């Protein structure tokens, strides 16, 4: 018997951040791993009726959501082999998309019926490791119609496009590596993705015909990572670790510095006006930054996450090929704004287990 649709009582509790005074709400409290989808993947639907997350409380990673009206926790999936970082909620709040094994699925969050949208055959699906393309993140367009899924097949990665309305499935690009895909929020025919660690920032259209590099490194020790869209600007923000953040325009290629603050995982709000980031080496907590302006960072709240990944504490390590690292992603905060900008979700293992938290950025401080 499936556990899809099973409900759990509310687990939320609140406390004040000791330094900023802001209200922090702990959403989950089960002694197991929890995390939201990823820092550039929405955790809420646009109407903010559901906060989607992954929980290991059943013994395997499964998709859950907090029902915002009641606080109840609802289990949405019961699928073996679910790739926990592939999860992508639909903007309308009806579906959640994910890969499991070598297939792609969606679950209806009202009926809890699961539908297989594509099967990829005998493939690896993801590269080996814990970071970048190995995570298996996927991209859903702003309308919810187009779902882009990187599929590792032998020595190449195939970029598969799924039409979630018509059901068509096709390969539109093949590359040595494709990681962290993201549809432009303002153009559904423009997709950002990460290439090799030494050449990260790439763009393509849905046909694959306009595949191109968006930014080239200045030198072999420049560490470019964590690229994301800035809504309303057709700009790609990226971390120039640990020197700060830059932005490059998708059309003109013009670059600019956003900040010299050592942001780690950083992403804009839906308005394209401010950025939230976490920090490491050292952990200074979560911070807010203006997209335009003086580049000064303001403290949001403590994360107290263990943030595994000792490689972040040294110079760029990937010039001679892949590096094996211990960097369990559920130990990273990965902060993300809500659609209306009123709250930030993040993950922390401060209690000994990774739990989900929310903080209100416009309160206190």
C-alpha cells in the first residue's frame, strides 16, 4: 500500500535569532534528513499554498509538502530510487516533478496520482560525486510546460526536453557535462546550465542550435560557481569564489560586480531587487545583498549548518580534473526567497539532523 497522501501533524516551532532578532520558524522536527529542493529551485508554488521539501523520515528520500493553511505535513511520493535533488515543484502548485531510477515522473499534489513522463533506458542518469552535475538537478520553465532533464549516457550528457502538456520527449543537446539547468524566468527559450568546472557558464535555446558560452574565466585560478538568473534583467549572477559576485548579461555579454562580499550559494528574489546568500570559510550566517547598489551585505540570521566541503577552504581545485569531495548537500543552507519575498527558506543540521527553517527578512534586523 502506498503512503502517497499520508499526513503528519504540524511540527513547526519558532524562535528569535540571537543576533538579528528576526523570527525563525523551524518547519520540520523529525530525527531524519530534510531539505528544500535547491537554492535556485522554487520551494513554494506561486500562491504559496505549499512549501515543498524532501524528507527521509520513511527510510528513503521522498517529496513532502507543508500545507500552509493547516501546518500539516503531507507525503506526496512513495517512489524507490527518487533522486532527491531532481525535485522541482510546478508554479501552479498542482504537480511536483522528479526523476527516479532512469525515468522521469510527476505527482499530482491533489490526487497523489503518479505519472511517468519519460524513460531513459540503460543510462547512468548522473555523474559520480556530490556536487555540480552529479546532483541531478532539473529545470522547469516559468509556465510549467517545459521540463529540461540532463541524462548521463556513457561519456556524454544528453539534455532531454519534456513537453509536460503534449507529452513529447526529445534530446536537444549533447555535451561532455550539463549541470544545474535553469530556464530564464523571462524567456522560456533560454536555458542556463553549468558546463565543466573550468568553463561553467553556458546558455542554450530549446532546440540546442544556439548553444554558447556566456562567460569565460579570466585565468585558470578563477573559481566560477553557483550561477543563477536575476529575474527581469536577463542577467546571470554568479559567484566568483571567494572574491564576491558578478553578473553577465545574456545578450550583450556585459559584466559587472554585484558585491565583493564572499557569498557562497546566492540567488535573487522574484523582483530582481535583492539577493540572499549563505557563507562558508568562515560561516558568517545568511546575508542580504542589493542586486544594484553599494554591494554591502546585511546580516539576516545564523545558519549554524555544518556545510560540509573542505575544498571550499582552498584555491580552485579542478584544473586537473574531477576531485573527490565529501560535501553532503543537505548540510548546506541553500537559502531561497519565497515568491512574494516575505520569507527565506533554508536548511540547517544545527540540531544534529538536517531540518527546514524559514526566516522573515523584513522583520527585525
